C-alpha cells in the first residue's frame, strides 16, 4: 500500500487494507452466496483475466470529501499501440461515458478505463491523455480516445468542490497491478450508495467452459429493491427502507444513481460480440433488484485481451481468429453470474461512511445471513 498526503487530503493507492476499508468483512462466497453454476477464477476478480491490472486512489478529507478513482488496464503493454477489441452497451444513458462513441464506431479501446465521480470526468480525461502521450513509442500520437465513466457520489461527497485531481488519476493508473482487488468503499466507490446502503467497488470472475475466463468490476451507485440470490431482501429482511442516516436531508430518489460495469475476457471475441457481452452485464443488474430508474446511468464496457486480435498500426490485412456466435452463450451466462456476484461483493465489503452531514450504513451482515 502506498500513501500520499496532498494538501490535507488522504490519498490511498494500491490494494492492501486501506484506512477506510471493508476487507475484514465477508465477500458473497463467504456467506455461501454463489450465483450461477460456474466456478470463479482463483482470485474471483477481474484480474483473473491474465494481464488485466487494477489501480485505485481513495480520496478522503475533512467532513465532506469522499471520492476517488479506479483504473482498469487491459494489458501491460502500450495500450495505444496495441488496442484491444472493445464494446459498449448503454442500459440508460443518464450519465457520462466519455470516449464511448469512438469505441462503438471502431470497436477498439486504446487507453486505461477510468472510473470516478460525475464532475471529475474532465480531469480524468486530461490525465489519461497526458499519461498516454508520455508512454514510450507514443511520441507522434496526436489523438487519444480516453475512456472515462462515472457515477454521482454527491450524496456523501462534496462533489462540487472538484476534489479529484490529475495526480489522483495518474496515481490510480500507475499503481495498477494484478492480484487481489480491494472492494467496498474504495477508489471510485468511496462515496457511492446502493439500494440505500453503502455501495462501492466489487469484482468477481467465472471460468467459462474449459478455456475462457470472464472477469467483472462494478462501481455500484444505483437502487431499486435489493434482492440477493433470488431472495427479496428489501421485503423479508428490511421491510422498512433503511433510515441509516444521521443529519442532512434524505436523498431524493434512492433508485437513482448509476452503475458502471467493466467486463474483461480472454476469449477471442470481436467488437459485436463484446457489445453483446456488455449487454448481459447490464441485464444482470435486474437480478439484484435494479429498477433502472430514469436517473440511473447504467453503462457496461467489455474488452478482450486475446493477443492475436489486438489492433496495431500495421498496414494491410491483419489475420484474426474469433469465436463464432454460436459459441458465446457460455460467456453470456458467465458474465451475468459474475456481475451479480460483483454487486453483492461491493455491498458486503463496504463499511459505514459519513460525509456531507449524513451517515450511510453498510449492509447489516447478521440480518443478511439470517
């Protein structure tokens, strides 16, 4: 774990137990919640897809700064020179996913995927562009499609204060690595709220068949009627909406918010089938009780790390090998199960958070166990 102090702001970089952390709380599988029939990868994380790296910066300061950045890097090489096939699916476009139109047009991703808060998208784009321009081999690059998504953490964070800086974004990118991914109230999930409880970052993976791995990372900040493993938790366990807040005004519509989903796979999929894979990640939110409200921006980004299908600057035909469409159903099932579990992990690993004069409670573990 790396720590930096920036003008009174606590910045946490890395994966080990953070100052404000839920890593002592259980993940879904610790409670025997195992969506689907497929097995997870060794880490049950997006980093089970070889080469994928994740970095996070958590920004906590005073009584009202509760925000951060999460960066996902598809591989360890030059992302601009070796673009990965990618696709985007929009469930509801009440939100910002900068760079998505070029991904939809060209079917490639050429930068780190960065998640942050709504008003920090511009800062994150600036940082991604600068980082890309500085990479060895990019001396003559004159266009960078930075891919940046967001959710609005203004319920707990002084979002209008614009506290995310370029250095925070660069810190998340440069600290990215494989291995276990910290979950809960960290990185871009520091100030998020899901189903009226503390949301955050969650991840999970599935092995599809005997050959492929699918990994998912979510930034949960949406609502509806919380359902876990098919059980209507909102009705049976918590029939009264969680008050959970002390001081401050209640949030106007707890079904509003947003959810960002990043899907990685080593399966050789083209952009079309990656978009279809991303769509299944959005569909999986319904299993958790999402009502896809007007104010919820639900976006999924999917990419393939298959090395033979990366797009370089070489001229002339480039051979590709893709799975046929008849072979992708197992991947669709895997991404739905992994997305569902990642959402549960984001809630279960989150801890109580106070900011902007209100406290949002973590999901009560004993009640969920019962």
